[in-house]
């Protein structure tokens, strides 16, 4: 799969890149904020987006909505450090293909990717 990684923290993006590549996938691009994420999605048309929720200027949930408006078949996995019922309910209702919670492991990505592939 071609994957777009979106997170405002460069260290987190690097960790995700390493995991994605170890799982045999290709990182199509990276973005550090919501506006760059939407532009990268439109330009790259990746198979999957790993999208952080809490970012400056524009939240990942808003970006998810914009991505799905541009391509209703887009597959987006939300990545978050916030594990609260309210946030989880918003993610579930948003059309995301899954969620990975920080701190994450390679196994978290394996499970999420398999769930997306089996959808």
C-alpha cells in the first residue's frame, strides 16, 4: 500500500515511516498539518492515510471530513494520544477506517492495516 503519514511531530512521523516500511508498505508522502495533509492527499492519492487528530490550526477530524468529501472511498486511520469515550465516538462516527492509539507499536499498525485490507 502507498501510505500518507500526517502528524505535526517530526519524530512521530519518522517512527511511523519506519513501521510502515518494515511492514512492506511504501510511504508516498508526509505532511505536518491539516492543510498540507489535504493537499498531499489530493496530489498523491495514497491507498491509506495515517492521520493525527490533534494538530495546530486544523484538527485531524476536520481533515478527515475534507478527505472523505474529496474521495468517499478514501481509507484513513486516525492516530491519537487521546483515549476518551467522546473522542472515540467522534472517530467511530467520522468514517475513519480505524484508530491507532499513541504510544503505538508495530503490532498496532499490523492490526489496523489488516482491518483496512479486510474491509
